[in-house]
């Protein structure tokens, strides 16, 4: 259920040390958020590539989020730093997940300007018009995402549903705090591994691949503003 008691009242009430024990005391909070992360393919792909970056998945389905939690725990155990005296955290210590309805509780987890990347990968399409309000991108929700993203941070969206692609792109284009950024520019900034994972690493993305479906990518930058 979405009962409020299941959720932290605010980001500073989240016990990040429980999520990322190897980073306890560093003051770090998640920098990448995967909204509707499903089975966690993106997070698992990116964790070893950016070992110092904390990453958080949000997933509403209880069993799916439990699966991801177990998957991360297993990866942490089997990849434990061979040299116990090494100060470096082992791989996958930087990745975690919460079971949460991101449409209601995203701001309860992620502080202002804390994120450098937010991912909406193959979100549920909610085809019918009367269901569009259930879509994970809307003007109200974009304000929350923009608040959590630091200036210069990137929103990554991808879908195999053209109508949803146009919906997400239009809403992001029309929102004053975001500007479109093309793939070439992002690759020139060293974000190629992120883009590759966005296209290829998620379970849904692999399914689309197997079915030879199209993948529509759209990325946006959180703009810098003088006064906020
Ligand atoms: N991103 C993953 C991928 O590419 O494989 C999963 C895609 S799946 C089609 C959409 C996921 O979003 C589902 O796992 C669903 O449970 C989750 N989801 C839908 N609405 C959500 C919400 N309000 N908050 C969190 N997760 C949500």
C-alpha cells in the first residue's frame, strides 16, 4: 500500500548508511535515480562503471523490488573485496533500491540538487487518454524531478512506444527548467557508457531488442538559473 508510514518524512530521515554501509560517514546521497527500475538491469550495469557514485532504484512492485534487493545483496557478497584491508568499497556497494510509489514519494527520498542523472526507462505506457494522468512524466512531477536534479544534471528517457516518447519529449521541452540535449553532445561529455546502458542493459530494453522493436531516446539537461 501507499500508506504514509511506509515512507520517510523527508530525505534527511532516510538511513542512507543502511543502504550503502561502505559509504557510511561520507555524507553521500544517491546521485543517480532510476525511476521504475524494474529488475534493476541499469543499476547493475552502471554500478561497477561509476564505483564512487551512489545509485538508487525506485520500484513500486513489492516482489520486483525485493528481487532487486536480493540481487544486490548477492552481488555484494560474491564480489567482496578480496583484500579486506583495502579501503576501497567493493563493487555494488554503491547501488540500492527502495520500494516506493515514485509518483507520490519521490521528494521524500531525494534532496534538492542531489542528482546528476535521473532515468525513465521504458516506463509503463498507459495508452488510453483517461490513463495519461498515471504517466510518470507530467508537469507536476517534472517540477519535483527538476528540484532534485542539480543544474547540469541529465534526464534520460527511452521507450519503444512512439506516443509515449512524444508525450515525454513534449512535456520536458515545454518545462522551463529543462533543455533538450542530443546524444552526440552527451557522448562528447563522457556519458557514452550511460547511454549504452540506457539502451541495452534493462530487462525491458532487452525484450524490445529481441522483438526488433524501436527504441526512442530523449535526453534533457537541467538548466542553470540565476535566481531560484
Ligand atoms: N525500467 C525497467 C526496464 O527498463 O526494464 C522497467 C520497465 S517496466 C515496463 C516499468 C516499471 O515501472 C515496472 O516495474 C513498474 O512496476 C514500475 N512502476 C510503475 N509505476 C511506478 C511508480 N509510480 N513508482 C515506482 N515504480 C513504478
